């Protein structure tokens, strides 16, 4: 299971990811390094820390290459489903009218996702 986010503080998502990890599912979370460390989203550092305490692999990155830019995608890859959208994983964003799409992935689609 892979979650990518720019901003992140939703306790419900943290709890769900921790439960998945406790069941032995490999969980990775990629968040923007600079945004996280700046403290702009007040609960982000604490929530990512809570994930790490439950053996969720949390990576702070800078853009697509990991060295420059911002990590601004909002995705969740789980089993054969991929959610892609514009909604940040925050309490404030859950009040917005933003759009996400649920895509069903076949074997070739999952391979292509992994290859990127």
C-alpha cells in the first residue's frame, strides 16, 4: 500500500494505515519534505511520527526525483486500486469540494506504476 501526499493530518487515515501495517501489509507514505518540516500543517509531523511508530515506512522527499521540486501528488495505491486526486489528506481539505478518481489497475498497469 502506497500513499503520496503533500499535506497530511487526518487521524482516520493514520489509524487505517496503522491497522494495515499491524496486519502485516507493507505500507509506505511519501510526503513533501519541506512542507512537512516547515510545520505549515500543524499536525503533520506528529501524524507521520505516529505512522513510523507502527512500522509504516515514511519517506520525506523533494519532487519526482527525490532531490528537487515538491512532492505534490495525492494518491493511494491499494491492492489493484489507485485513487488519484486533488484532495490533501487533512481535516481542512475534507471540507473542500475536490475531486478524486478511483482506478482499477490490471497487471500491466501495476507494473507501469511500480516502474516509475
